[in-house]
C-alpha cells in the first residue's frame, strides 16, 4: 500500500543538527511533491516546506530559511529533512506528507496532503 | 497567533451534527482552497476534505465541507465516538507565501 515511513526518534543538544528520513513505497516517488510539517507538544501543525522529488527543487517557509535543508535520494525513494542550530523551540514531532495531486498537476502552491508519515519525535535538551 | 481562526472546542451527543468554523482573510480562504484534517491522539493527521468540499475516497459522506467568502466550515453528521479528535483547517496564504493551519478544534462526543 501507499505509505511513508520515517526514521526513529532523536534527542539532540541545543546547537546541534538533526536529519529525518521519509521512505516512500507503493507509488512512484518522483511523481508527487513531498512536504514537511511539524507539531510541537500539545500544539498545532506548522508547515515547513516542500521538495519536488523529481527535480530536487525545494521551497521553504520563511521562518526556516537558512536553517532547513530538504533533499532526496531517488534510488532509495527517500526524502530527508535536516534542521540545524537546534533550540528547545524545535522540540516537536516532524511529519513528512505527500501532496495529493501528481506533480504534473502542481498548481504552484501546496494543496492537500493525503499520505502522512508516522512522525518522528525530535527532542532538543541540554 | 494563527492566521486562521477556529473555535478551540466543539461537542455533541452521538447522532448529532457538529459544525466547526474556520475564519480567514482575503489573502487565504477568500481566493484559495480550504482543506480539513483530522488528527486522533498520538497519530498523524488524516485528510478529510480538499478543495473546500471534496472528500477523498474512504471518507464517509456524513463529513462535509463548505466555503463562503473568508470563512469555511466542516460539518460532521451522525456523530460517532470515533469522531473524537482534533480538526484542523488549512489554506495557502498568498501574502505570507505560507501554507497555514488553523489552531485546531477539539471535538468531544458526550
């Protein structure tokens, strides 16, 4: 079945970096944009940006520009999200999510996220 | 402070109809599509509604979405215990160049 499987929980110290992976299966990895969304404990959802897995093109929310890097390995059907200069405010569950429509129908901005990874908990603590 | 506004909570008894509102502005809801997600405790969000009122396959027709002007709403008819969850609206904001989520509404089945 169509699914996204993320890497395991991480504990990091302030100032460190984290890299979360998201492996796709059950569909053609390069045909759909992938997004990253995070959720702080007890809080709402926050969109971080997207990657076009076919071309490797990315777009980041302004809040994270300069600190986040989204990449992919098409041979592994895996997307990655790296976040550096971590602070306690980055403690959250990080989700990858697939854009519902195939890339050929991309409207120019994110629409609906129909498949989600299970989430990766990242804790930043000294 | 969220760009989209939702009531923090809503409730109903089994079988009732519950409606959740989502208020935005001319830079988001007015000219862009609205999406709704359901999140059960400890789980990833699930897409319930896309493009204002479209249901993905597998979402029952007792779930419906609508939009008018700068506001949207999600209606759940025939409320069931498994509907207890947090519900988030979302839309693209042209001014912020950001996909924005509402703060979420916690639905309780009494």
